[in-house]
């Protein structure tokens, strides 16, 4: 299902604002996250996107590619999953996915009514878990959903490359290609560093 936020012009206009799409860190994967750097920045909490950040699309557990790093991050920080899963308007599939993530990933999972990149998604997750924005990082593979939304909410944002891209639905692969192309053009022309 295509989330309506990708069909709104304001979502795409965010890509024209370099300050919104600039992550605080850009890494290959969470394997490259420096725990001591995050601690020096005062980070105590991490909101994680799930699909393609930690796993294949709708997988019930973390990818073997990042499992060790993920377990180390969970033992060091307060970690919560923040995902836009939206099978339908029915509660059943949403609640099943929430339980699946909580059991398979070993962390709380938030599936907000206001989908990412709405700052309400991030603020709601932080409020539910008593996180302060200054002490919270957002880790994700999507520039629009994770980085723009995290930046709007005042979080420390970390962009990773998508895992298991072949499992991503075609629409999201196209969106990811557009996002990444604009990001690389900004980087190439030193609009963002």
C-alpha cells in the first residue's frame, strides 16, 4: 500500500530544502555506528526504522547482516522501532506486525497514526517512551520518511543504505532512487557536506 504522504507535494518539496535532507551521519549500515560518538553527543535513545534499515521488507527479525551491531546498540541505548507499516485500515494486520517486531527484534515498536515524515510520528514515539529530542537519534534508510521527519522533530539523524533492496516494493525503490539521486547531486555540488 502506498502511503498518502508520498503523494503530497509538500513531501517532495522537502527534497528542495538541503537542511531538511542532510543527515547528521551517513553510513553504509548500523555496523558502522560508533557508539562512543553517539554517547559523546549525549544520545541515550534510538528510534529505528525497521524495513531495509534492520531487515528485509516485512521480515520478522533483524537481518543477519546487522544482527550483532543491533544487539550491541540495544544493550547500550533505549531502542524503539518506528515504522510506517500500513497494511490497511484494519487493526488486525497492524497489531500483528507490531507484535512480530516486538518479539522478533526485542524492542518496543510504534506504528503511528501520523506516518513518517510527519514530526507528530517522532514526537508521539518520544512522548510515549519519555525520550527527549536532544538525547534521541533516528536511524533509517529513507531520506523523506526518516531523515526529513527526524530533522523536523529535532533529532540526531543517521542515514544508512537500504538492506535487501530487492525485497522492496517497486514504488518505494523508485522513491528511494529519486531521494538518493537528489542527495548525491547536493553532495556532488557541495550544497550539503
